[in-house]
C-alpha cells in the first residue's frame, strides 16, 4: 500500500515545523504553576495589551460575528491608504504579516527559482521559500544583521525574491535607510524585494525613513507591516503589505477571500487612530530596553543591540538556562533555530516583568 505522505514533495517532507513561543497555559500544566504567576516574555507582544479604542471597536462588533467579514477590507484599506498616502490598490491585507509573506512566496516562487535571505533572519522566510519549492540562498550575517552588499551579490538568474527584516527578528539589528536605498538601486527589477518592517514603530524618529515613498521608484519593492506589535493586536492576526498596484493585484488573487476577520479589521482601524497608545507603547519599550540591557550588563552578559521590542543575549548553556527560567515561571525564547544556540531572546515587558526576568536569570545563572 502506498503511503500518501511519501507522495508529498520532498521539500515539504523536509520542513521543520515552526516552533512558537511557549504559551502560559502550557507551562502552567507542565510545571504545575499558577498561570497568574507566570511571566511570558517570549513572543514580542505588547505588554500594555490592547488599545482602548481598539477594545471598544471589538466590543461593538461582537453582535455581527454571524456575518462574513468584508472580503476586500474596504474601511481598513481606506484608513491605511490615508495613513501611508498610497492608493487602496497598493494594499494587501493579511492574517498577520506572516500571511502576507506567504502570499509573496506563492506569487513569485516555485520549483526552479531561488530566494535570498540572511543568516539569523526571520525563520518564516525559510519556511515560505521551502514550501514554495524554491532554493534558499542564505548569506552570512554581518554583526548579526543583514549584509546587503553580500545579499545583492548572491542574486542568481533564477532568483525571484529577497527577504529583508528591518529591524530584524531575532537579533534586533537595523540597516540605515541610505544603505537600503543603495541596495534597491542595485537589485535587478525582476527580483521582488520584501522589506519586512514589523518593528518599525519602535525605531527612534530620526531612524524612521519614509520607505513607502520608495514604492514609486522601485516597483519590485514590497513593504510589510503588522498590528501585532506596537498596536497590541497579536491575538487578532492582522497585517498588510504595500506594493506596486500590479504586484498587489497578483497577491490579492491568491489571498484567501476572508483572511482578515471582522473583529480584526475594525480593531485595526481603531488602533490606527490611537496614536497615544502607540506612543505609550514605544516609550515603555524604550525604558524597558534600558532596564534589561543594564541588568544584563550587571550579570556580565553580552547582548546584541536591538531596535525592536526584544533583545537577544549570549549565555553559556542557553538551553539549560532556558529550562531553569521556565521552572521559575519565566518564559523567554531559545533561538537555536536561528543559528544562535548560545543566545536567548527576551521581549521587553512591564517594569515589574522585566525585574522578575532579571531576578530569575540571576538565580538560573547561579543555580
């Protein structure tokens, strides 16, 4: 008898499943801990929770859950078009920005093609490329971040996509706008460049280039953003891409018709209006980053300077330290899958959560 799994393409069978951050409920079951006493700093979530305006919009929409969402996302697209000064035909909505990344892969990658990505880059780039059956061309990292000249040099005749996270997850590194612009000028127009800006809101104002304006000069550019981080809507899964109208049209052809729920759409529209909440989130992150970096320094641990809402640090016996933290009810993220087996990544939390992490880490190091 033929096993249907054996008939699946070999590149599908070779995929190592994505491992998300451990949920609070799972750790509580495993360790016999109270959920209320667990601190989760593993998934780069917003410790302030949901924007008040978004929460009100969610509650008002609950009576309509028996209806399908607007498959075109009209109101959200309109709000995004105004915010970013683009046409609504340049917007692709996604079930989180991961969904949008996969749409790019479905449109432009396949057998006989390749995609360029950086060592220590976001693991979804590897997965999306492999699922499409394309070859992965990984360039060595430069100071834990993207080496754009090397990535441009890695482009082959069969290359169709280049993946760039800026800031990068999990290392938090950032490539300044002038370097990205030079890179875009160098890359052949037949290659789609995905600029993943999931953590853009956390950048200091002077570092936030108006990358959206590049779309008029580089029709092969796709910019992706998310509402999961600074906007605090990770549980609703809503992201988007900004692209040339023809590129956006292709992506919308393969997009699931109702990939962004009604609740997610209205929450995102409201969240865009809540600039005060985003400002508070960014300021909290700035203070928390200083708190954790100072604490790591006092413990004699090296960290990778980060421009996101997380920081990765080097620690001996990282896997063992991770387990010791779990035993104390503190969840961080091991990043061995990113080629960093001696590092752990910790998200920036509330002040009390950061203190709890540093205290638990101190105990784990001296256990």
